[in-house]
């Protein structure tokens, strides 16, 4: 079985995000970029499945500019076999990303697609579900435990009420939650080996076919307003009176 893992290049989660002075976007010049943390978990899970003998190849794919090769090389250093870069100089929204990834899925014919449940830059949580719908295959989202049993997968999902375990037929799309695993550290010898692994490049337009969609236009970015100073009250009655004055009670 082949496993396809979709990843995204984002500002590292340890970096404090800064909005550009003109409000046109987030400042990325000189900022550390990394694999989206949820996607790192997806890579790790794919590698663990392969190490148990239930898959024979792990392919990673991303959509982005040439700089995204750095994150693909990191995934290769973790243990992935091949990488695919779908080149795009502009930000790609969820439906367009899912449509482009569908083209890769149809060409690669994986038995399983794994991706993070959401990216930490936009928090949309849409692409896995859209890809599964376009592919017309089962999906399991927010997965915290995964077992592959032949042509089926047993997935434990984190839902509002607790944990839900479902069985789905492969091929399928899986989106990972934080508690699925702990991604491995990349070692220097693996980084050197990753430089020799194949990395193919595709053009975004070639993967979209006759795709047409009205995308959301982001007009302005703003930093969150600073939190106002708290107020000390002497009694519950005073608290209730203040809440009523602000229209909160």
C-alpha cells in the first residue's frame, strides 16, 4: 500500500506572528518556517504504518512556492520516500487545494491519504473533508488512534462527547489530531540522505483542470486588540450590576 501525506508550510509555532504595517498580510521575511504541526503528526503516522509492514511507500506533497522544498526535504529526512511540490506563488484556499491534491491522488493511487486536521495559520479545517468528498472515498477526521486491518481501518476520533471509534474501508482520507503520536526528531545523517531522494515539481494550473470557484478575498489583517484591564469588585451584587451595565447579563 502507498500512503500519500499532504503537508503545509507555515510560520513556526514558536514564532510570534506579526502583521505587516500596511495590513496586507503576515510578515514572513526572515521568519522561521516549518511543517504545520498537525502535518508532522500525519507524516509520523504514515512512517509508523510503513515500519509495521502495512505500507511500502510514503509520498509527501505540498502546495507552495519553491521555498516549500525545505519542508518537503524535512519530511524526506523523517523517512518519507518521495516528495511532490505543486508550485504556486500565491496563497491557495481550501477548495482549490483539495482539487489540486485530488489530481495527485488520482495519479498516485494511494491506499491511504493522511493529513493534519487543520493548518495553524488559517485554522480552516476544510481540506481533508473536501478532498474525501471530491475523491468520493470514506473519511475519518480528528483521529487520535489508527489501526490498519487489511482493506479496512479502525479510527478513534476525538468528538465533543468523548471518543468515537469507526471502521472505514480503504482507500480513505484520515486527518490527524494532536494525540495520535509524537513526531520523531530528524537526525543529521537523515538530512544528508534526504538530499538524494526524489522531489518532483508540478504546476498548480496543470493539477486544477477546468476548476473554477469564487474565492474569499481578504481585505485587511489586524492584530488582536490588547485585553482591557480587569476590575475588582467588592460583592456579587456589584458584579451583577456591572454586567448588566455592559449588557452581559
